């Protein structure tokens, strides 16, 4: 629904009655959903939304759009008339909140300022109107504190230390024990802090406060923590945030008021019921910050049954309307319920699968939509190991199960240490009384998060669930001392920084030391172990539909029969990449050394002859494990020097022998070979197809081993389906020569064994030239497999082993990368080469089979791209096979939905 425009100029401000939930791009998630609740007739305080387009103008030019002030003034005038009050009026003030609200939820990452409009005069008027001095002065001190932090960039600790000092003088630890006089004094202290840090008095003009708060919200889009969160969650940087200006309703007017967060289903488990937190005589940030411990939402029924019953009705309305789990923020002001926000709620991986399955049972969604409601990343989290409940453990305490998982690490008590130790390779658990948005760096670095305060809707819980990070909140029995860096359990046990602890986000239990782990029920399910429970049922149901729905095939990268068998159990439909170089390591390295040191044909043939039965046995095992399924075997790819001893180790060995007057001829020959084969850039040197052309008999040995293994299995009435893949081809002539040799070997084996062998020969596309000349290469290749790891290296000119440590962190920080191109396919560069290579190859050979076998084959975003390009299959590690299966189905459903919408 578009609002009416009065002229051709852009419209930057929308009343809540003008929007709807589908305008998130323009109004942000919060504004769009406030508008939707207004349209549904729910009790929403009146207000208006400044669009993301206004934010974009502000961020690009440094100033707000020319017409914005007038638009805001018009909507503020309408808001004042609706409430019968004027902003900051000294007798009966209208107060507003100024809240951020981007298209995608970014909990706690951007700014909010409450109680805008209070000053030294209006606070007295508010006290008289509410007949509650304490409430008025509490609201004023909150405004100064939030405005100081958000707008004036004053460190929050300055305000927190001041209120803690007053509580100490009062002899209390509870904010609620401070009376009106205490809070009036605190306001004076806070105003002094503002004066000390800014050189100016706290602004008394209500409109000046509101304008400054709006600009601060715009600025917060590019705050360090917001940028970091967007990078973590892959949220585009150019979206901007909307700003919502909402008439204040007060949860801090007394014990008949309060604020809370509710979920229509448990966001941790997906169970249906009443879930959430409530806090009497408080404003919203008190709940999210976890500074005061909340009571369960069920307790509201005893505190205020009328509001509780109305809230239950609204929750049912919202879940029915949004057809999903809803996350709701509300305030009760003197017995009147107000809805401040709703959104489709963040949830744990287990909850996502359970809720999707439940909604299918309830007839709310179909299985196609259920597949869309879960993600491959969530499936990965379900496959993480869990603690072994039969192990002997020492429990330190127990909190709330805020975000599931099993996390083990060294306890650290601040974000800086978490990041520092994590970068040094340490697994850490971030321990805090409560987290705040400034802890985001540490939360990302940590394996898990433990807090002694807060509930399931606290900052720590919400952010951890969004990131899939294990979290235990509200472990009140643990005394956390962040300054002295230790915690104390009820039995007196102390855990100091660096001590190992284990936290169980599924049960809320905290243990001393490292607790052993076992496979999760979901992994057992994929392994074929009989499992039960509603979670396994939900996963099974969705995965079965995913397999029916997807177009893309899913294979696995596997080099051994054991890996192949596991891949098959996990649902792989073949092997997309068997790296044969792994078969030449260990004791077999000596045969490769003999091949390299061979001085004539006889010595070389003897070395190859020794390798043949070993290779044949490898392929017999692999093809047996994959009987009936295609098995793509890549011929030797790495340079030969990788099979020789390390030059430093060899030099030491030779030097020691010489010092003893000894001479080892073999070591001396190896030394010569190492120097002879040395390359400045081996990634671009003698490897892949070039080895097959330069080292006589090497590729023929492997082709013969594959063919003889296949023939032997055919005689046993098996159905082997090997495919021979030539690596690093850049020219069709290279492939033609190797193919001719391979076909001759295959013919010889067929004649020797009397078995007809139908073995495809194809190539790996991992060089830009190969992609650009794919029409020529397809004349000699029956299939392509894009090796996107090397294709990324050769396209970008990167040596992965060097660049990731050298400068990738800088590239990510300054925005050159949104994500590493080795993690998710670079669509514009590498992806375009995949598209070109596929189209050109199929132009020559329409039935050309095309797949991908780089690590990108198991990356969710990349799978969607490969589906769009029209590849036949993706191949990934066995553990990622279920992820690829699910994402392939999600890609199909999304593509069908896109076609339907056109």
C-alpha cells in the first residue's frame, strides 16, 4: 500500500496508518510492523516513521533531506493533536521515543532514546500529571543517560558509576529503592557529567532533543558494532535505517506498570506455550539489558490478569496474521496494555525445524514453505556435538537455556580478552554479568556466552540465538566479578580467567573443566541410527521433501572408502571429487620418490608397476562403497615436490651424515631432485594436466588402475560408475592428448578383461582460460567440474595460503569483501566465469554434465547461485551433504516463487 503523495517531491515521513508490513525496505522492520499492528486495530501508541531513504541521503551528504524538517513538523503536529499534548509542554508534556528500525533485525546494534521532550520544566509538569514524582525524575534521568550515550558519545560507565554510587550511599543494590529525592539528585549529577564531557548544558529545547536523537539514530547505522553485526549476518551496508518517533507510554509509573517481551512459541525449542519476560515498574531497556532479573511472563497473570488475557489474545492474532513465531515487545502503563513492536522472531535451529513442522501440521503452511523456513546454517548447528550426559562432571551452577549447543573454552571476562585469545587460537567462553551491544566483538569471538543476569529476551540471548551461538543466561547463583576476573559457584569453587568451563545451552548447566561430547541425535539420524523425538521427526520430514523438491544433485568430496560410505549415509548421490594425491602419502611416498629419481625408462616403469596394485586396491574399495553411483576421480594434481622430503629436514640429514664422514647417495639424489623441482610459484607450475604430459606413464598408471578395478567389480556383478577427471586444463589440446592416451588404456583393459567399460572422461575447470574457451574444451570433455577453490585463486590472483592471513581481515573491515570469496562464491567475477563456462560448454555439447567440486559446493549462498546457473550437481565434504541437499531444495522453491511472481 503506497501513501498518497501531494507533489512530485520524495516523501520521507509516514504515519503508522499509512504503512504496512510489506514496506520494510522503506519503513524498516519496526516501522512496517508498527503500521501493520495499527492497521489490525491493536493498541499501538501513535507515531510516525522517517524512511530509510532519508537515512541514505543523510549518510551520503552529511545532512538530512531539505524537506525533512517540514515533514517531521507536520507529523509531530498531528501526533500532538492525537494525544492532546504538546512536545515538552511544561504543564502536560508529550514525550516521544526515537527508535531505530532497519529492514533486517539488528538487536541492540543501533540507538534508541526514550522520554525525549523532558527538561527542567516539563519534568515538574509530568510529576503533577502522573501524581508521581519518582516516576517523573526516573524518566528524566533515563533521558539524560540515553541521550548522553547515544547523541553526545559519553561513555556509559560515567552514568552507571554515578547511579551505583548513589545506591551505595543509600545502602541498596536495587534501582527501585531510590526515591524521588535520590533521582532528582541523580539528574543533577547526570547533567554535571554532560557538562563535564561536552562543555555544554543538557539541551532544554524538546525539538532540539528530537532532531539530535534522529540524527544520532542515522549515525548509528555506521557505528562499529552495527558494521560488525551486518558483516557477521551478511546484511547489505547500503540499506540504511528508518527512525520511528512514537508517543511514549510508561512502564515505570509504578507497580501497576511494567514492560516485557513475549514470544508466541519458545524461541529456544519451538514448543508452544507462554514464553517471555516481564519486569514491573521498568522501561524496555531494563528487560533487554538484563540489568534487573525479570519474572516469567506467566507471572503477569497474577500481577495483572486483565492485561495478561488481552496480551494472549493479541499474541494469537499476530501469530495467525504473520503465520509464524512472533517476537513482541509491550508496555503496561497504569493497567493499559500497549504494543511497541512485533516481528517474526529469531529462533534457535531446533526451534526453526520444530516450528516449521508444527505449522505444516496446523495447516498454516505447506511443505514447500516449511523448506523455506529453515536454513542450511541451522541444520549445521543441529549437527554439532552435544555433551555426554553419562560423563562424570562437576556442575558449577545453572541458568536459562538461552541458545542451545555445547561450548567448551577458557573463561574470559571481557570482550577484548575474548578477541585477543581467540585470535591466538584459544577457545573461549565470554563470562559477563550481562552483555551490551559493545560486547559484540567478544560474542563473535567466543565459543559460548555465560551471563549471571538477564533472561531469554536479554541482549545476550537474542544476539546469541541470531548468531547460532551457545548461550546460558541468568545464572544468578554464579557470582561474577568482572573487575577481578573470576566467578564463584554456590559451593565456593572459584573459576579464574583462563580456567576451562563447559556450558550447555540446551539445559542451562555450567560445568567446571572440559566435558566430553557425543554425536547429536540429528547426526545419528543421518548416520542411519534409529532416533526418535519431535526434532528428528521434523528434520526427517523436511529433508525428505527437500530431496523430492530439489533439482540439483548433491555429491561428496571423498578420498577413502570410509569417507564415501559416510557420504552415502548422509545422502550423497555420488562422489564429485576423489583426490588421488592423498593415496600417495605415508608408506607409499617411497614409490613416488623412486618415480621422481628414476634415471631411465626401466626404473620409471618399475616404480609405476609398484604403484599399480596399490592404486587398483584404492579404487576397488572406493567404487565398492559407491556401487551404482557416479564416482569422479581426479588424476594426480599437485606438483611432485610435495611428495619429497622437506628441504630443511633433508639438508640437516645430509649435513649430519657428512659431519660423521658418511655419504647417503639416496639422500643426495633426493636433495638434487628437490632443488631441480623447486618452483617459485608451484600453484602455477608443473602440476595437473602438465604432470601427465611431462611424466610419461603417470596418468596412464592411474587410468589403468581405475579401469582394472571397475572391470573386476563388473565381473562380480557390481555396477561401478567411475569418471576420470583431468585437472588444470587450460587448452583443449592438453585434454586431447591425455584423453587419447586414456582411451587407449581403457581399450587395452577392456580387451584384457573381456569387460565393456563405459567410463566418462572430463575435466576440471579451474583456470579463467578454461572457462573462456569452454566451447573448445567441451569437444573433448564429457563433463565439467568447476574447481572453484583454484578458480577463485587464479581469477583474483590470490595465493590462498598467503593472502588469508596477510590482508583478508583488512579487506573485510574496509568493505572490499562482504565475505571471503573462498567461503561464498564471488558471483560477479568467479561466478560469471562459471556461467560463461557452462553456457559455452553446453553450446558445443548440449548433454554436457556440469558440476562444482570446490568448498563452495556446501555453502548455502553459493548453492543458490549454482542452481540459478543451471549446474547439474554440487559436491562438498560429507558433513555438508545434508546442508547442500536442503539448500538445493530451498533454491528450487525460491526460483519457482520468483517465476510465479512474474
